[in-house]
């Protein structure tokens, strides 16, 4: 299978056609080899318009949702971004292309180790990974310019708001186990404003400040 061609088709038919306009996001999605982040047996499906299983009951998100969440951050290149839910590491790699440094937390250690290997093989040197409960954030490295949560939460975890810089944005799916609203939170002083980016469906954010296992 011609992977660069499949990637180009993904960008044109799934992203540009649905309104993704940020040229930097489109270039990153054109460049990062998504098929390396899934099991070899699934490589041919990696550029399809859907999420795929990555083991342990988890998924690599649909390309469009990765692009939409990334575009909503409006990255310029210098930012420090915290990601909760490393999963396959694909979203981490997209962020690594677009910001200064990515800090990514995953609660399932074998997934984190697999992501670490792929990210190292692809030579992304601006990524720090940690096996931890991401609903507690990464206090030693806070505050962050932006925070992106790639699992669905019943509410906004307070430690994450605390660890966000003033004027920083957080992208988080909030709602029930079955459906969430994708929210863009902008922090200012000690409060924040919310903007809805539409409905979505993510696997559960499990931790002290989200769902129980
Ligand atoms: N961004 C990922 C990618 O590109 O492959 C997709 C992530 S998957 C939809 C959600 C991930 O969040 C899962 O790997 C899950 O284990 C992880 N997760 C759930 N709760 C978490 C928590 N409290 N802390 C860290 N990771 C968590």
C-alpha cells in the first residue's frame, strides 16, 4: 500500500473537506506516519475515517477529531502542551510537530511503553511521557500553555484548570459515558469561559477526578 498517498487522500477527503484550514495542522497530518502507531495487521486501515483499536480496550482517535482538537489549540510552535491520554502516541507526535514541548500522560503502562518506542523511532526529542493518573496533571512541569484531554470526562478536573496558564486553552470532551461535548476552555484570571466544538464519543477518562474504573 502507498502510505504517503493514503495520507494525502486522508488530508484532502477527511480534513480539508470538513473545514480544517490550519496549514500547520494539515502539514503535520500529511507528514506523521499514522500507520506506524497501529498494529501491523491494521496498517492498511490506518488512514480510514474512523478510530481503531490499540489494545487494552483503548483506541487511536479518528483522524478528523485529532485535527479538530489540534486546530482548536492554535499552536504557533513555542508552546508547552500537556496531553492526557497518550494511547498510541499519534496525537502526541502531531503535537510534537507543532509546539515546543509535549508532556503526555497515560495510565496504562504497556501503551505508554509502546508509544515511547514509536516516538523514539520517529526521532521526536521534544516529548516527555509519564505513566500516571492524568486527572491529577503534571504539577512538577506546570503551568502549561495548553492542555488537551483525549478521553471523555464527567467534568473538568480541577488540577488541570489550576495547571493551565492564564489565557491558556484546554480541549476536553465532557459528558456521559456514551456521548460528550467537546469543550474549548479558555482560562482568564481565576475563572474560565467555555465554547462548544460539538458532540463526540471518546473512551472514558479514568482517575481520581473523572470516572471510576
Ligand atoms: N491520543 C491517543 C492517540 O492518539 O492514540 C488516543 C487516546 S485514547 C482515545 C484515550 C487514552 O486515555 C487511553 O489510552 C486511556 O488509557 C487514556 N486514559 C484514560 N484515563 C486516563 C488518565 N486518568 N490518565 C492518563 N490516561 C488516561
